[in-house]
C-alpha cells in the first residue's frame, strides 16, 4: 500500500470513530430525555431532577425530590423500585444506598447552614450532626434533653425544622415562633420542655427546611444525619450516638 495514503486512511478512521461516539452520546441523551418526559407525564408529582445510566446494563436511574430509588428501562416502559445490590469480592454492596449517601451530603452542603439553630460543641468540635426536629415530638424532646451531653462530648447539634404535621399547623407555627425569637436557644429549650413561648412571625426558613427534609428522605423525627450522609432514624441515647460517630 502506498505510504502517501496512510494519513488519508487514518483521517477517515478517526472521523468514523468520532461520528460513532457522537451518535452513541446522542442516543444516550435521547434515551434519558425520553425517560424523563414519559415519567413526568405519567407521574407529574414525581418531580424528576435527573436521569442517568445505571451500573446495571440496560437500566437508568431516575432521581427525584421525592426520594426513593427508581430504575427504568431504556424506553421508560418498565420501572423497578427498591435498592440495587451488587455482589463483590468483599460481599454485598448496596449501590442505591451509596448513591443516597452522596446525594444527601451534596444536598445538605448546597442548602448550607444559614437558618439552622445550632448548639455548638463545648471546646474542640469532634463531630457535627444535622437533626431534623419537631417541637411536639416526644422523642425529639427526649433527644433535646441530652444535647448538653452531646455538646460536652464535642458534638455540635444543628437543628433543621421538620414539623411533621406540615405547614399551616400549630406545630409548624411553634417552630416559626422559636426561630423568630430573639434568643432562639432559650425559646427552643422552653418549647421542648412543653412551656409556652410568645407567638411570633417573621421571614423564616422553616418551610424550606421542611422541604429539604423531604428531599433527603426524612419520614419521621428526630432524623439524625451524619457528615457522611448516613441517616440515624429516631432517638438514640447520647452515649450510643457518640459511639456511632466514633467520638467515644
């Protein structure tokens, strides 16, 4: 074969490869868009935030603000719910939970800490936790009684409002009153002890925090989220929680 034809042949091959790659990427994008459109039309309340290829061949992961794991076939015709497990040399890996941990930490980081009611660690901070709380929840009150112990162990407690009854309810109004108080910690302490506090209103982040809780999968209170995105549901004694955090 004459040597002068080699560059031309190479250019043709490269052009074909680039064209093929572009076609594959375009097809993948089209599949993701088609799945999103189909599911949005079928389930408007799903609030889809993204569709991406799953590690499982032929399946796509559907992310939404509603939480939970949804897998869809390429045509969006079939859906699978529940966690995806993978057999590895180290045992069974929960791919869905790994993704949730990452998404929670990212969502909380993007939301930021503006508007939280914080109980800082005494001395050196060894750990911090995000706690979605309800003023009237009995176990939230039990947890709050032990916040001083957590602080003494070097754990900062950052409260986010999650009145379980939802907006326009007495519990929701209570949290707003606490947040709008001149001394938020004193108002929180009083409200958690069942004492009455002055009813107040102001521009506040309680509705946004409530929505944030739903987005990261909070279904009950207290919901404790660790720095790695792990959710510790319900009340845990201070010492046990410190052990989970690796503080003790």
